[in-house]
């Protein structure tokens, strides 16, 4: 039977832990609402830009003067993987699921003889990938000081990616993040940024004439599209992180409550046994007299 003092200490310790996890759950719930609103507000803009660029790309794809961001380098040997995760943990499998998707993708590329380069956004993804892919990492974006995510943060990341592309450092760029579905469901996603890839649009009988021509418009919009897609990925990650943390802290709080109940029962049994032993000793002593 466990010592009563040790059991009391364990119960107090678990109660303190439950207070912390409950507080973290409430903070995550408050942050989730704002993060979810930001992510959902960005989706229509990103989808509309994707539709416009998709229509433009259909007309420019066959042109020899098509922007390089659209037609690519003509090769697909060097791949840049942009892995976006969080700076903090205690959010369940949020970071692990993104890192796992990136790890599988990287291993597939390496096995087929391609060159892989990795840029990490967020400490947790870097820490998880460093052991197996440390030699492939070429840059890291620290977001620990960012209190409120803005488009300028994504624009700075996109600027670095585009400069590497202009310097012929890679052929294909893909961003990895987690798309927010609900509080309990976050979907790890891989989205190709370069060469530009757009969802197939429904066939339309309307013929558009652009002024200036498609290539000039794409030259201006495609770099913005890269920044927009990165910004959307970061917003989706923000909502997914808070949803995952809220769910994880709720489970931790429930588990702590169950553990407290079990320890309390064990404590009461131990105390009852100790009292019974003391009574037996008193009665035995009295009978001996």
C-alpha cells in the first residue's frame, strides 16, 4: 500500500497540473476564434485569385513568353520543401502530422534521385526534421517574436523563396501545412507553389480579352500569388494549432481528473487500512492487559 504522504503529494501535483491544462485550454479556445475567423476570411480571396490566375494561365500556357513562375525551369530535379509548423508544443499531433507528411515526401524524392532542400517555418518542425534531414536544411524562419501574423510576414518569406528561384537554386517548391477543418480535425496538406499550379476550373464559353496581355498580368500577379498562398498556409496553421491545442488540453484535463479520482480512492483505502491497523493494535494491547 502506498504511503499516505506520497499519495497526498501526488494528488496535489496532479491537481496543479489540471489547473494549468484547464487554463491553457481556455486560452487556446479564446485564440482559436480569432485564428479561425482570419483563416476563413482569407479563403475566398485565395480561391478567387486562384480562379483568376487559372483563367489567365490557360491562355498563356502555350506561349513561349509565359512567365518563368508558370512554366518552371524545364526540370524537376531540385525540390524546395517549405515546412510550416508552430513555435510551441502541447498541441497534440499537429506538428508531428505536418513533419510526417514532409518526411514521406522528402524520402520519396531522395529515393528517385532528386535533390531536396528544406526551409522550416517554426521551431517544432525544425526540431523534428533535424535528425534525419539536417544536411538538407538550408534556412529557418523564426516566428517566435510574431504576436499577430500579418501579410508582411508571408511576403518576406515569399521574397526569399522567389530570390532562390531566380538564382536557379531549385526547380519545384512545395509548402507543407495543416488545413483547419474543425477543432478536432486538421488536415496535413502539401501545396505546390512553383511552378504555379491551379485547380481545374469549370469550362466556360465566355472568351476574355486582357489588356495588357496575359503574360504581363501574370508577371505581376504570380509573385503575389506565392505570398498569398504562404500567408493562407500560415493562417490555416494558426487556426489548426489552436484547435489542436484546445483538444489536447481538454483531453489532458479529463485524464488528470480521472487520475485524481483513482488516487483519491487509493488514498482513502490506504487511510482506512492504516486506521484499521491502529484499532487492531489498540484492541490487541487492551486484551493483553
